């Protein structure tokens, strides 16, 4: 023990002497060249070596020593270079010195983390959400202490070292540019190591800069302040963003959109929504600045309207940019930003509920309305994808598709079944394309993702840092050797892929032997068939297999698209939020009603087959259960790591083993399947718990039913019932009217019979007239009707004949007849009646060619046919057929005289055949002038 204390004192004196010499050297020189001189580097090396030695000897001053090593060895150099950044020229000696200095700093903290892990038996590989290849597995502990406080201190040093590494990568961006991906990874690793510490969120906010109108930065500052150990400088940094929002809102009110292009309008609406949303968070942030609930309601309505417009633009951009999208991420309004907006909305309602504010109902209603529109957009996106697939626009992507959880090497397996070989032979081009382009597609995907991250993640350099705080710990003072870190990042990805393949080795072997069976609702289950002789197959079997394979490809394409769809993680987080806080689901009736209805719509379009949901997941007894209300999520998803330490979602991670499950790295397809399973399980959970009265699962149709669906079903049932009642009433009225009409006709005939019998007349009471009677003897017809002793029936073919006759330029008699009939029908003269279509007796002896040869004679035979029908219905002797011998005559007025002109093949012309048929059936046929003369006498 005495020797250890002696070593500590000697090391501390040497380190203190090096610090003093370094300070004296800094006071004597003012140029950057002296900072990178040999003497300065020698002193910094002494401080670094003795500082590391005292840390592992567990010096009582170890926290102060750790700060001294960081500031004196690394940060002071970086700070001096930041102040004179204009002197740095790319390729100069100073630039090379700074790059080497950043690399030395990064190497030191990597070495420190690995040595701490070895010395104190830490297993950081399990505790970090993102795999790191430079972290070695712990070896034998040797003389390592087992004291719990010491291990906690070692973990805190590793946590701060990860933050230093992230800051080093961030400072490298300030000087040399590049991607923010590596710095983000280090900060998220620190977040996973200690979720209660808010410092990583503060650094992520600094890394975000002004991206998305500083919405990303505001989200991370709010997350930092909501953590158990918030960073002291985050409040002041957030206040600067609030001031920026207040000024931007005033400028936006003067923005003019008239005459702008669609893309310009889209950008203006998007910017307005983000700024106004941040302004709303500013008003709700403690101390709350909203005095009246009505004011908050107006702001919420405006924001909701802008959000709907942004989603509409996003849906349009998804359709237009579908060929240019990278890794399933849309260029406009990305899913990561929507996730941050959802998190801020949840956090605002959570804080107001804890405070008991009167604005809590309005805030929750706004959040539910926001999520309701998000669900509707998801349903529309799925429908849009299905329409594109049906239209053939997604045919190229589906032809190259391989099932997402199927080992690609199975297509090269020489022991494939005979049916598989026959399919390859039928479509060799497609199979070669699928196998030949796999490596190229992966390379292109990696290149595209790198270009996208480089284009979208630029951080603006600044002279001073927002996170600079007290002198004891300045978190804004770090840098890194970026070239080495990029190489290590590539190796991290390769290690992660190798680890994934080793974990899922058993599942991969099974998938090599047989294809993964994925079945969607409405799709018949696939059956494996073996064929001995491919040449003996019939063409129908080939067509069926071809169609079946196309269906499998389409279903696999839909599944892959769902796994890559960027808004489903947001839906999953919303479901977790509502599961944890069931009171929110029923707090706002109107907003929650729309939300649950649209959630039911989304659940109904998602695939719900158990084999589909379980496909590709690592072997675990809890994940092998069917999707039901009792199932629980065991493997965390990336969005779960995003909200580590988030108070509104703290209970969502209770059933997850965050340390153990990090060993089993899930692929993107497995994550997508697990995400679908969580969302569906939430639907089953709510339907069984009946926390929402109008949300249930229809067991007959296996579809979820929401409040609007129930109301629609009730309205449809009421409409169907009303329609049935109306139809029954209509049929009853029709039958009644028909019976009354028949009774009326019989009574009219009986009345005529009685009047004729009393008058001792022999004339028939029912008269059937042809077209010539109406044209040449309209006055006689008028007299017969005026007497009210005859029912005059007008056959349909007589009306057709009158229409043909009136087309003549000087045929006034046909026009007058038609006009007379229209007046009588309009007046509802009961003594005049038109023939109906069904009131006819067919003439079998009348050939069809007779109509083309002599139209007038054919029409007269149809008139005889009508008279026969009424004679058979009313009784023999009660119907008389009246005709005129004037053949197709038209009356042309010339002064006081009338002249007849012949028009063949028009009107109706009496024929001997027709009169013979009438006489044969006992029908009275008489010329109208003779009938009128007899009746007058």
C-alpha cells in the first residue's frame, strides 16, 4: 500500500511539473507553430502518461486528473486552433499537425476504454446499442478490484470517453468537413451506456446545428432536460432556439405564396410547420406562456392544417421520387424527423399532466389528432404502393426481389428440388438477373447511403460552442483522427454482419434447404410439389405455377416495402405510449375516435398471418408465440434505443433485456417483422382490454372495427332496413295499382255493356284504330271519344307509323293526330288508352322478311295482333278493329280543297291477310266510315 502511495505522489509531482512547464511555454509564444513544437508535445505526453497511470492506480484525485488530461493535452490545442481557424489551409503543415493531434486523441480514448474494460472486468460490447469493433472483449481480470463503486466510476469514465470521441469527430467536421454519422454513433453509444445522463443529447443537438429549422436540436435539448441528469447548459441553449423561433414566426406571417411553384410552396409549408411547431413547444415549455385554452386551440388547428399539407406533399413526393429514394427513405419530411416531432408532442403532454395544467386536454387532443393524420397517411401510402404495383410501375423492383429473410445462397444450392430447377429453366433471364445483381445492388446501396448521409448531415462551423459551461468540465472541447475512425466504422459494420450471421446460423441452414413460406391474408398457402418429368406437365399446371410465383414475388415485395417503410417506427412508438398511458386513449372523445378508426384501417391492411409475423426472428420461446394480446416484445428495436431514458416511455422497456439482446443483432427484415408484430399486438391488446368502447375485433371477418366503422355499420344497417321497407312498400303499391287498373278496366267495360244494352246497340265498346283512321278521319275519332261510349285503344305500332308519317315536310294530318293524342293523354282521358308492350298476341305466320318488304302492311298486322289480344282478354264480340282504305295518305291543304298524296311503305295499310286472320279468330273488322254511319243511324 505504501509503495502505491509513493508511486502516486511521484507521478502526480511529475504531471504537475509538466503542466506548469506547458503553461509557461504557452505564455512565452503566441503562434500555432509553438503549440505543435517538440517541447510542447513532450510535456503533453508526460501529462498523458502520468495521468493514465494515476487513473489505474485509483488516485483520490482521479476525477480532477481525468479533466486535466483532457483539457491540457487535447482541448487547449483544439481551442487555440479554433480561434485561428482562418490560418489553416488544406494541405499545409498546420493542418497536418492538427489532423495528427486529433488522431492521437481518438487513439488515446479508445485505448483508455479497452484498458478500463480489461482492468475492471467491464463488458461494454453487451451494453452498447451499436456494435464497435475496436472494443475488445474482457480478458482475465488479474488484480482488478471487485468494488462496485470503482466499477461504476470506470463505467462513467467510459461514458465520458465516448462523448469525447463523438466531440472529436464533430470537431473534425468543423475543420475538414464530412459526414456526421460517426459522431452520432459515438453519442448514441454513450446514451446506451448511461441512459439517465442527458449530456449525449446535448452533444447531438450541437451536431444537428440548424438542420430542419433547428427542430432536431430542439428535440435533443428537450430530451436532455427530461433526463434524470440534465446537462446544465442545455436550458440556455434551448432558450436560444426559442428566441430564433419567435423571430421566425413573425417573418413567416409576411411570406407570400401566390404564383409560386409547387416545390417552393412545399418548402414554405414545411418550414412554416416546423417553426410553428417549435413555437408551440416554446409556449408549453415551463413556465407555460399560454394564458387561455382558446389561444392554444387556435394554434393547434393551424398546426394540424399545415401538418396535413406536409403529409399530402410527402405522399406526392413518395410517388414521384420512388425511383430515386434511397434505402426506403423519402427525401421530403423523413421518418426520423416525424419520430422526433412525435416525441416532443408526447413529452409536452407528459409534463403538463404532471403539473396538473388546464392545458393538458388540449395538448393530448392535438397529439392524438397529429397521430391520427399520420395513421391515415400510412394507409394512403400502402394503397398507393399497391396501385403502383398493379399498374406495373414496381415490376422492375419485384423482378429482382429476394425474400428479405431468406438466405440468398439457397438459390445456388445444388440440392434444390426438381420444381425449383424447372422454374429456373422456364425463366432463366429473371433468375440470372436476381443472382447476378445482388452484389452490385449491395454496393450501390452502400454508396447511395454514404452520399445521402454526406449530403443531408452537414454541420455549420461556429466560433464558439453552445455547450461551453463551467471550467471543471467543458464538453465542447474534443476532436478525433477521422480517417482512422472511418476505417474502423467500416470494420464495425462487417463485424456486425458476421455476428448476425452467426446468431442466425440455424435459421439460415433451414432456409437454405427450403424457401421461406410467407403468406398474406387472402393468399392461398403454397404447397411444395415434385415433378419427375418436366416435359409431361400440362400447360395449365405451368400457368398455375407461374401465377403462384408471381404472387409470391408480389407478397415478398410488399413485405420488404413494409420493413423499409420509415413511418412504421413512429406508429410503433405511439402504440407503446398509449399502452403505457391508457387514460390518454379515452381522454379526448372526438380526437381519439378518429385515431382509433384510422388505427383499425391500418391494422386491417397490414399482413396478420402468424407465419409471416414469426418469419426470420431469432429463436426464442416468447417470440414463437402467435400474435395475441398476451405477447410481449423481448428484442428492442432502433426506435426503442432512440428513446432510452425518455420518461413518457420508461415502462415500455420493462420486458426487454437490453444487455442480453444486444448480442443478437437483428437484420432490417427481422426488425420490420418484429415491428409489425408489436403494432398488431397492440390492436389485440386494446380490443381485449376494451379500454376503448368502440374498438373491437370482428371474429367473423378477422378485421378490426373502430368507432367510425361502427357508426358506418349502423348507418348502413339502417339504410338497408329503410331500403327494404321502401321496396316492399313500392311493390305493394305497384300490385295495388295494377289490381285497381284491372278492376277499373273491367268496370268501364261493364258500364259500357250496360249502356249499350239499355240503348239496344250492337256496336262493340272497345275500338282499336289504325294510323289511317287518325290521319284521314280524325274528326270521327273525336266524335267517338266525345260520346263517352267507346274505349279507343291506340296500338304502339300506330304511334310508330305516325312518327314516320310526320317526318314528311307537308304531312300536317299526322302532326295533328300526334298533337291530339298528346293532349288527351295529358288530360288523362279515361276513354283513350295506349297499348302496353306486353299486350299483344304473336302472329307466327308473319315472316321477318315481310317487315322489310312492306312496312305499312307489317304494321297493320301488328294492329290486328293488338285487337286480338284485347278480344281474348275482354271476351269475344267486345272489340272492333277500325281501319281506313286510304293508303298512306297525307292531307295537303290547298285553299279550301284537300288533295291526297301517296307515300308507299309508311303508315298502316290494310291487307287481305290481316283481315283474314281477324275474321278467323272471330274479331270484328270494319271500315271506320261504315262503323260511324251505322252508329249514327
